[in-house]
C-alpha cells in the first residue's frame, strides 16, 4: 500500500485556481439528487494555504444547517484532538467528500461520490497541502484509491504522488468506540511528530533515539 499515484499529482502545484472560483463553479449544484434534501451546501472551510488538509465524509445535520464542516459533535472531537498534533482549527483546511448531507446520515453512494468528487479534487489542487488526513473509510478510499479498510491503513503515512496521506478513524465513529478514540489520538500525535520533523522549509530533522515512535512514510 501507499505507492499508488494519482496521475498528475506527482508534480509541482499545477495551476492557481482559487477556492472562491471552485465554489462559484459549484453554484447551486444539482449534479446529484442530494440537492433536493439539503439545507446548505457545505463547501469547506479554513486556511487556503494549509499544510494539512482534512477530508471527512459528508455533512451531518448541524453542518447541513450551518453550511460549515465539522461543527457538530464530531467537530468538537476533532477540535479537541487537533492540539495533539500541535494544530489549531485556523491552521488547517477541512472539506468533505460529499458537499451535501445524505438523508439520515446514510453512507455516500458511489454515484454521489462520482458527481461530487471533482470539487474535492480541485480543492486539493488549489490548497496543495503537504499532508492530507482522511477521516474514515469514504475519504480514505477516495484519496488512496483503495477499498482496504481504515483499521488496516491507519497508524502510518502513505505517499500518494505529491501528498503524504494519513488515514485515521472518523471522529464521529471514535466517539462511539473508546478503543478507536485512543488510536485516533495516537495518530494525531504521530502527525504532530511528523510536522515537527518536517518543517515548512523542506528540511528534514533526522530521527532520534525515539525513531521507533516516528512515522514511516511508505514509498
Ligand atoms: N462528519 C463528516 O464527515 N463531515 C462533517 O462535516 C461532519 C461530520
């Protein structure tokens, strides 16, 4: 795992398309039937120059009402564990695979992901983060182009063209499972270690005696 490439993603930032332009193109999107039941499109929020981009599944009830990702209980959990990675909400960008809430929070359908994912792809290209954190299976499957489950993929970093990808449990799922919450927190500490060892200027701080605890980036 971890050596697959998105064609075209293993090169320099391709072109400048702003998040506003992408949002404009999306307009009052009706590319899939979810427009019929949504309250608001949940496009994404955060720092357009974020080093770390988080990708969730789809808006829930609170997100649908407010038009912002991760503002409900899952968002509270995410906010509280960000500090474990030395991050604040304003440092990061967050978007979902689906921009509209599936009724009753059911799982995204393949045709919905197909219709909606070009927007996420463009958001990733616009932000061009160093690291993409995928929260849960749908986001992980979309970004890593695999069907392997999150429990097998989490706990390490995967190289995907330009991007380092860290799959981990969804913060909503972790709220229902204390063992997953512990592993989620462990992954966020691993992310913090990675960020500390890879400063923005591109240099790499060598592993220390504690290297066993440091993340492996799979090539
Ligand atoms: N769960 C998600 O995957 N995304 C949100 O925005 C909220 C909950």
